[in-house]
């Protein structure tokens, strides 16, 4: 007999804002770890429940993607569910909100088996309207009336902070717009706002492209933009 433990991969989100996870009415703080459905060691990351390991009946921890493990006649498989196989028909009969499915930046409700909204940089679900996915990249989440179809539209960039109103169009920047703030030139590209050029005083305000590094007269090493 084979018991297959299938894991659903939740979308990986980068975020600097910490938010809690609600697992069936129990609230966990970001970073908390707990056992879920007896067989999964999970953690709360940015408001999303993420599976870390599978747990066998005797408490043995299995890495996701590890070889099958046999214990007391049971063969355990701990694997990511392939994204192509995401199917609302695999939602449990008595689904709750913790069974929501995530694909790319879409959230699908397992109870109604309909789109629920889009997932923003903080892991929050936006039902309809503007949201940000990182690097101040601005998107618009649009659900069809029947909620069986959803679309994320690119809307350029958001030139505000978390305290600003995302619907404030004065803070919306068109894609490929270029502007200067002090000695830095920014550009709104396909994946948000990035530094395009710098005008360092040390280099007599001569423009250098992002990706440039230089040594100042005092020996300090400077770079223009974030160099990965
Ligand atoms: C973005 O905001 C900064 C600071 O408020 C401002 O100086 C700049 O002009 C804005 N850029 C655009 C393209 O509106
Ligand atoms: C933010 O910018 C980095 C560097 O260009 C890029 O790798 C990353 O995908 C961007 N993030 C988003 C959410 O677009």
C-alpha cells in the first residue's frame, strides 16, 4: 500500500512586511512552525502557509522531493505538486480557506472553486483593483463576473509608499518613464522601478550607467544601483 503525500507549492513571495497566517481559525505569527493535517510541517511566511517537510506517522521528517520512504509497510512520497496539475477538482470535499490554491499570482478558492483575487507583495489577496508586486511594479487585478477567469494587467509603476493611496493616479508612472531625483535617474521597466543612471558628485556629476562601480578619492567604493 502506498500513501502519497502530495504538497501544493504556494507561490514564493518576497516581502519585508510581516503578516500573520490564519490556519482554520488559529492565527500564527510570521516564522511560526506547526504540524498541519498530521502530515505536514509548515511555516507562516508573509501571510502564506508554506510547507517545509512531510511528516510520517511515526514522526520522521521527509524533505520535499526526497526519495520514497518506507515505514511500517507504508511508502511515503513527499513531492511538490507539479504546477501544471493544479486542478480545482482536487480540492477536498469539505474544503476550508486553508485549502486555497495559488498559481503564479492568482489565488483560487477551494470552496467555490473560483478565482478569489491576486496576491500582492505582502501576500495579501486583492479581489479587484490595483496592487503592487515588488520593485514598485504596479498591476491591476481583474476578475470576470463568474470568477472563472482572472487577469493581471500591467500598469507601470507606483511612485508612492505603503502609506499612499494606490488608487492615486498622480503616483502612477507609465512604463518606460524615466525621471531624476537628486543625483539618481530612475526608470519604470517591465519589473518595476530601477536605477538607470547616477550622477555622482565625485565624478563631477558625469552620468554613469547602473552597474558601474568606482573608487572615490578618499578610497570609498561606490556603486550605481543594486548590482546582483
Ligand atoms: C516620483 O516621486 C518623486 C518624489 O516624490 C518625484 O520627485 C518624481 O518626480 C516622481 N516621478 C514621476 C515620474 O512622477
Ligand atoms: C525586482 O527587480 C529584480 C532585479 O531587476 C528582479 O530580479 C525581480 O524579479 C523584480 N521583482 C519583481 C517582483 O518584479
